[in-house]
C-alpha cells in the first residue's frame, strides 16, 4: 500500500523542504516507488539503497549524523529523482494530547509579544490535522508541511510545545523540529495503537465490539444499544418499556423551539445546561419507502448522541461537529408511523442538535431522500443529573485507536528525541486504570518509533474549579495519581507537575510558558542526561511512627519548603472506606512530612487532592510536590 506514491514523489510526506531529522541516531527514511525498483538515498555524503517491495513500499536507514545543515536530501528510483532542500539535523520532539497541548501561542499569556518575537529559522514546525481512521494510515489524510518559526507560523502552534523547545534550544544550540499532533477533548484510548490494546485485558470486550462494528455496523449498534440501555435504566430508574425511546414514553415533553444550541432557546433551565436532552418525532412512510430505506441522517449533535428508530439503537457518535449518518438494517422502518429519538449529551459550552434541514433525512436505495419533520413537529425533554454515558469503541474522540490510526501512525518510524504528552481531562470520568492505559500508549508508540527507551514527558493535570474546603472525591485527582503511578513505573518517563498552574475559572490555563519550562526540565533529565532536580518533591513512602504518619519524599532540590505558611497544607488521612478522608495538620521534618493522625483510621494518605486543591509544599527550586495517594504501611 503506497497511497502517497506518484511519478515525482518518492518520499513520504514527513520528508519535505525545511524538515528536521534527529541527530546522533540512525535515520529511517521511507517512501514509495514501483514494486521491485532499487532506490538510492543520499544526504551530505551519507548514502544507502533500498528495494521497493511488492506493494511499492521501501525503507532505508542512514548512518547517524551530528547536528548541522542545511542539507539536501535526494532520492532516486527508476530514473526519477526527488530532492528536498533546507534539511537540518537536530532535535525532534513530538507533542501530543488534548486541548491543553493543543492550546496555541495566540491564546496564552503575552501572546502579542511572544508572536512578534518568534523568528527562528533553526526551529521548524509540522502540524498534523485532526483525523481518525478505522485502521492505521500510511500517510496523512490532509497535507502537512514543515514551516520555519515566524510570527505567522507560530500563532496557531502548541504553546507548551514551543516554549519547551525554545528553552531547550537556548541551552543546546542545535536545530529543533516540533511535531504537533493534538486534538481537544480526546480520551487516551483513542491515541493507543491496536497492538497495545490487544494485550490489555481491560480493552478486550470493547475490542471485540469494535471488530464487529468494522464488519457489521448495524449489528454492533444493536449490541452497543443493549449496553447503553442497561446504563440508562440503572441511572434513570426507568423500567423496561418506559425509556424515552419507547412509544408514549412519559415525562415532561415540550415542543422543540429550533434546531439550534439549546442555550439559544430562551428556556431558563437550559441557559447554562450541561447534560442530556432527549429529542423525538414521528414520520409516516409507505411500505415501499420503508423497504427502500438504507440510512438516516440526523444533522449535527453537540457533543454526543445515542439515536434510536422504533426503539432500535441505530448509532452513536461522540464528536461535536460531525454529521450523523447511520445505516438502517432491513426491517428497522415500517409502513405507517415510525418513531425517531435522539439522546443528546453536552458536557461543555453550547449543546444540542443543529444543522441544515437537508442534513436531516432518510436516504433510500435509489438515491432519493425523505426529509425528517421540521422543528415544530419534534419534542424535547430535559433529564439532568444522569451523568456521562458509556462510550462506544468506534467513537472518534473516546473510542479505541481511531486517532492513533489517523494522526500518529502516519508519522511512521520518524526519528524522535522524545514525546511531550498533555492529556487526561477526558478520562476524569473513569480515572481507575488510567495508569495502565497511559503505559500502554507509551509502549505502543515506542514500538512504532523503534525506540524502547523513548522519553515521555507527562504533564499532570492542572487545577481547575472552585477550591474544595473539605476533602472531596475527585476524578481529576484520580487521574493525577494514575499519571504519577504510570511515570513511577517507567524509568524513561518524567512527571511534569502543573497543579499550581491552573485557573479556577478556565480548564485551559494561559500560563503555558511555565508548563514549557517544566517540560524542558524533564527533558534535560530524561532525554539529555543532566543531573538536576526536575520533578519537585515526590512521595515515596508513608509509614506509621511514634510521632504520627511520616511521609518520605525524594527528588527535591535541597529542602522541602511550605510557601506562605510555616507548615504544609493539603494533607489528608483516610480510612479504607470511600469518603473517609479528613484534613490533618502537617509539619516538615528534614526530607519527611509528619502528619498528626488525630482520631480516625490512617490507612491511606492523600496530598493535594481534589479538582482545584490548595497545597503549598515545594522545594528550594520552586517546584511543587506531586499530588498523590499512598497506602500507609
């Protein structure tokens, strides 16, 4: 398979003018030619050959090269030569994750000044467009290109990635290449390779359903509907036959004002509503129309829908700007009255079903369409407090492997120094097991890039939301601790603590300069072998002693420090039961923090726990202690 091959294109699209190749490592180069053709590759006197396989794919590896350039990379096969110019040899980093890594320089602090002063021809940028695919792609769905850093090119580039590299480049004085592959709101499993999921017992059931979906979407939709139905009944208390997708479903149904965001309807309950709203309508079909129907289009639903026809689940999508089009199995529609129901979930910002009338139709086998009823013939019902529904494995942003297939797989085995990863907000609803999911992602990517020790810099989730005045259970805190555990089990990973860099009002804090600086510290330690304090205080053990529970810390610079107070705050002791935590006094004793147990059990100790916790333990370098939960020994 060589979809990028043409008469004048021998190289994969990763290799273009202004590219940066990784220094001091073997250089993989690949592309496509006619099957069996011999390919010659050369850059700055470094040359080799390869032979295209029966599908026309070829790959070669050049000797490691020191930093330098600009050079010209030339490839010849069958009398055709392709050259790319202005190629630099330096450091290459892949920056990936969801919206806080996607967050651009133009959105951050001092944006105007940062953009105006961004002019570095020795730093190059490549942005991968959002894409998803059921199987790994050999190349990108949309064109990519390497760009020199200028005010025009940097404005929309990842801020955290750029500030990290700017710090590192100032110290190393070599060219830098940055690859930005990010997508806001995405869950970690969407970024994992199929191979890493295949050996994950937690993903086995979802993987089997995904395999069914690839073969028979209607059968998989029906099977998934059974899972979704069980979830709804458990959360809503509806008995079988009384659910909103059933005929004559009870509830407070009202006439739909418009196909538009429900915040615009003028309904006070929905002015700032995040949750589920049901939509329903009916359409009368002839017997011939019912038998000819092959699919139903439902416009766009922000964020997520689960859709039913005559009580039969027909499809689900979790992507706020995607048109919904679901195949209909024979017999789904019938002659006479047919019932169409949509469950729309919104989790952030505006929500609801919208789109043009021509995007809401039933499609027939002969190519014609039947319009669905206008808004005034639909009804809606608000169902707050239900929570986040389960996610089907074929969903784009919360499913399995789709984004990896469309955005990471096409990068191929391109030489990298390391990966900066900032993601986790989308997994806060299911924090348990995130450490394993993250470890699986790192393992799968290392396999793709051919480097079992490839460094990963993991940004721990920042604080967001109202500070908690009492101990609270928190999915965000749970993900932070899972991130800590994943890094603790990986000698080539670094945890970048950001719990003090957030914004209580905004899940996307603007201070990405400090995130970048801390990423650079982690890179200096894990990728460049510098001996320096980079992590901040790191709890390694909690044990009972005569003076209380003693928490041992490591990784700090010189000493533990409690900012703005004589003693650290944010420590909790907990029993074994859920909700049993309590704040306790703490004091610094050398490299330990000693907690006064007071009354109650002390089976666990937590620190800096909650969505937006207040905590003040740092080291002399000004790096915060990592939030954690540990069993008390």
